[in-house]
C-alpha cells in the first residue's frame, strides 16, 4: 500500500494558499519585493496543483482473498 | 362419460376466476404496504403483507385516493377488498375498493424509533459532518461488486476524471447479513485502507431490499467512520438512516460520483484562471514602482548633488584662483615684509580641494550602483541558487538549478558543468 510522504501538501492546502496569494496580490498594496516573492510562490503552487490533475494513472481495484487467505488488491474490470 | 373432458387453459382460468371471485364477499383486511407503484393511468399496484403472507393488490383508479390518504410503502393500512383473479398472469390478487392508514407499519415504526434514538444521541448532528476532500486521491466504495450501482458509479467517476483511483470493498447489500457485512467492510476500509473518501452505495429496490441501511450496527459504523463518508442508497425518494449518519447523502450512485469528484477540465480551467490573475496582478504591482523609479531617476539626475557639488567646485575653483591671484598680488606686494612662510598656504588649499573632488567621485559612483535594474538592462543577469546570489562558480555544482533574473522576467536553468575561469 503506497503512502504519500507527509511533507507533500494536500491539493486543498495548495489551492487555498494559491487563492489567498492571488487575492493578496490583487489588492495591490504589497511592497514590490513581497509582490514578486508572492508571485513566484503562486506560480509554483499553480504548477503543483496542475501536476496533481494529470499525474495519477487510473486504477480500479477490488479487495479479494488471496491464496494465503489474506486480503489482497486485484484489478477490477467494470 | 368414457373419457375425462379436456379443457383449455383459458377455460380452466375462467372456472378458477369464478370460484375465487365468489369465494368471499368484500371484506376488510389490514396489512403493510410494500412494493407500491402508482401508474399514470391512475391505477395503483402494491403488495399487502404481514409476517405470514403477502397478497398482490390492485386499486383501479386509486391514485388520487392514495395520494390524499398519504399512503406510502411501509405503512400499515386497512383496506376494503374483494378477491380477484388476473387470468393473463394467472395471479391471485385483491381488488381494493378503499384504503386508509391504520397507524404506521412495523418496519416504518422501527425506522422512526431508531431514527429518534440515534438523533437524540447526536449521531446525525450537522456539527459531526466532515467536509469531503476537494480532490480525493483514492475513493473507496463499499457495495456489491455485481450491482448496477457500482457500474454507474465507476462510469461517472472515470468520465469526470481520467486518473481516478477507486477501491472496491465488496459487501452484501441486501438480506439478513448485509448490515453486519457492510459495517465490517466499512470498518476495514477505514482502518486498513488509505482512501480519502468512502462511499456506501446500493441501487434501488423495495423498502425491504434497502432495509440493511436502516440497521443500527451499520448506521453506527457510518457515524463512527473517521474518513468522510457518502451514502447513496436507492433512488431519490429513498431515505435510509445511513443517509442521516453519513457526512453527505447522495440521491443516487451516479450523483454520489458527481458530488465527490469535480471534472478534471473544470479544475484545469480554475487553475489556469489563477495563473492569469497572478500574471495580471504582478504586472499591476510592477507598474506603479516602475513609473516611480523612472520619475525618481529623472529627479535624481536633475537634483543630483553631483551637479550641485560641481557648481560649488567651480565656485571654489573660481574663488581659489581669485584667492591665488589676490594672494599672489598680496604676496608680491608684501613678500619682503611677511616673509616666505605665507607661500605654504597655496598647497594647503589645493589639498582641501582634492579631498572634496574625490569624495564627489565616490558619491557619484554609489548613486550609479543604486539601480540594479539598470545593470540588468545593460545585459547583466543576476544568478541565484537556493536564494543566494551567486558570485563564484564554486557555490554550485553540476545539476544545480539556478534562478536567473533578467531585466525582464527570469529563467530557471540547470548547471551543465563548472567552467574553470
């Protein structure tokens, strides 16, 4: 069973951070240095989010009893 | 009669029909409604049953009375009926003349009682509901592997999101064992699986078929599930106690798929929009400072202390040369009287002037250096590695990713090799 590393931020976190950065930049009251830093972080987050949309390969599995009686995952064809 | 007379099926049915329809006069019967169907023609078909028997019923043109009486599945009714025989299907049926509720049926009563008890315990509290993940990495589904519900569910998910990951936890969804079986599958999925949302689903059926989802063990398992749970049992009109205990109730299995997964292309569009807004707002953020910078540069040039100092230096030069002349005259006139010591004054003044001039040069250079943007505009680039500005090749290694800031925009590049010089 694959476990995602805990350090990877969730899609939710990345997206809501991205939203707040866009909103902060759009207010237009950030000093230039901070605006550039926020922009760079925003682009990184957008990249992370889009990657998340394409990286996963479709997989449908069903829980079955293996030969040793232990549960195992098998491919499921609908 | 030598031989037994042979009659047709229709003739036999006609005899049976005659016997059955005259077997007893119209009578009152009580029982629980199940499998009811109201047809557009206005006829209502249902089964009336108790613990020992079930009889098909037809209520011709009964639809209005059915609705006015608030009749529905699971309800106990008292009905006036006469026996009938439907020859084409060879089916015995009760022909209903009128019907009225007589309190609630036992299943319905059990449902209401358990619902009230669990509600009082707080199992259905809105505050307990967990939000669903925006984009679940893995979706677990507890259902029958053979059911149409699973097929519909998978089909909708795959259509919406090509990279979806689904895990199926097979379970009975009907019959005596179903509630315990589904509860076990749900607990197993919650403990051993790593799904981000769990869906408990089953296609439509009669109130008895769906009953497992009203049983206490399963309802409690749903409420206790630490992972966000969606309940999609039967059709739109069917409500189960699992629906109340789950974090989200979906009217059908397909609707559940739609509620837990937003189409991939909508997500892509949303993120693209964020990107566009980022770009636009950065341009806005840069506009004002760039204009101010331009203005400041002009003002600096105009009001430069360099210029003022140059003026003053000229003035000093002028004064000093006049002084020199005057002094020379004075010296010439008074040389004899004042002696040669006064001639040392001229070199001292010269030294003072030199110091002033070199300080002026320093200030000018510093002003020029204050504008890195102008440096970048001359074609220089600012290289950074892990946030550090690079000044020596030895700060990075082959393979390092560098950020290059140019006068306009930037690059992310990778070091191929380190040049010696």
